């Protein structure tokens, strides 16, 4: 039987990096309209959207490189929970109807990362192996 456990920290790192890069994309859409503008956002951006974008950008960058990953993931998870209940849930109970699936997925992936740690290939691991 192959030893699949050696892949766990590597795949955790891939999950962390890919999810964080997707999270950063939401910030770049808000601030730089890249790769496209976020649909329906007014100009100038309301303060709550600016704060959300800053959280997405900063925590996304931190998680991408694995720097204070647990803290960044916990903050990002909370932001996504708040985003879901403030922006999506009032439209409908059902996530497929209220377009809230991404917020729920981000929330729970980040919550998992906040407990599991950064995995392989992280500055946290290089700083202090116990944080990984």
C-alpha cells in the first residue's frame, strides 16, 4: 500500500495557494477592474467594499506565501461569513439561488486552513516549523 500521507502537506499547500490566489482576484476586480470589474459595484466604492477588498488583498497575499497563515485564514473566513450573511443570505435561503456558493466555499476552506496550518512551501514553515 503506498504511503499517501507524505502528500498531505503538499496538497494542503496547493489548496492554500490556489484558494488565496482566487481570493486576491476578488480584490483586484474591486480595485483595478482586473481581470474584469466586479459586476454591480458603484463608483466610488462604498467603505465596506473597500475594507473587504483590503482584507481580501492582504490576507490573500499572506496566505499565498504562507506568512501568518492561520491568522490570515481565520480573518478571511470571518470576512466571507459576514459577506454571505450580509450580501447573499437576504436574497434567498438557498446558496445556488442567492449566488453565495463562493462565499461559503471560501469561508470553510479558510476555516480549515486556519486550523490545519500552511502545509508545505510556506514562510511559516521556514520561520518556525511548529506553525506549519
